[in-house]
C-alpha cells in the first residue's frame, strides 16, 4: 500500500502538470462570454421585421437591457436604480441626459463601466438607458 506522502506527492505532480491544460480549456469556454454584441441580434431581427431607425434602436435597447442590465436594475442590486421606478429615474434625469449617459458608459459607484457589457458600444449603452427611461415614466 502506498504511503500517504507518496500519494500527496503524486497528486501535486498531477495538479502541476494539468494546471495549464485545464486553464487553457476553461479559457476557450469562457472566451465566448460577453463577446456577442446584443445589438447585432436585434439589428437582424429588426431588419427581418422591417423596423428601421429609432424602432431598431428601441429593439436594441430592449435586448441589451434584457441581456445585460436587468440582473441589477430589476432588483436594485448594490443600489442600482430599479427599472420602472419613475421617482428614482426622474431624480437621475435632473442632472441631464448627457450625465446619465456618461455615468452609464464610464460607470458610477458600484456599477462598472458599461454595466459590464464591454462588447457594447456607446450607442448600445445609450439605447439601453433610453429603454429604461421610457419604461420608467
């Protein structure tokens, strides 16, 4: 029967040798996370349905909100202003829409830049903000 020290040393060697391959495999799986641009799907859907211009932007805002923003804004996580709360959003708008866009793009307090949607463009973020505001009146 092998000694405990021998088994521990064997496990250390296995872990050391597998560390890089496991890391590489996990990296390949995780590379797909948050790289898909939600506006591209919306754009395709809007083209198919004949929506253009502001209609397309509204669809894009909804898709981004649904996929990226709602996890915090539906529940008020870390003080995030809740979706649909007209009083809170009206208070935010007193500083101006440009300030609201800037804070959404650059991040503020617990909210990371772009709400963590690093694949989203400035226009995508603005569309999501517009979607929230329209639905929080």
